């Protein structure tokens, strides 16, 4: 019985399989918006909207949750906001 020689392609394939992720985006429930979506709706800059949302969250006027969403070719967690 002969052993099969391990090739560079085998090693690359093993690494690719080990590092592959099957990340899927979460279904974001109605009413939850990302900061950039709120900024666009309000016609404000994202930096100003961030300050407004941070204050509203501290004061209990809105709540936050993190959902994984498709951003370009990747699925990343993003904070979402919802009015209480």
C-alpha cells in the first residue's frame, strides 16, 4: 500500500476549507435601522446622527441591537437602532 504524496494544492485546499465561513446575514426585524439609514432619512451627516443616537440611547428614547448584514461582499455585525 503506497502513501499518496501531499502536494502544495492539497495544503492550499485544506487551508481554504478550514478558513471558509458560511456567514449568513440576519433578518433585521421591521423598525430597526442602521445609523447610516437614519442619517439619510434625516438629511444629516453620519457623525452628527451618531451623536444624536448616542444621546437618545443614553436617555432611553431608543434601543440598540446588533444584526449581521451584508456589506459589500462580506457579512458584518452592525448596530441597529429602534425608537421605544
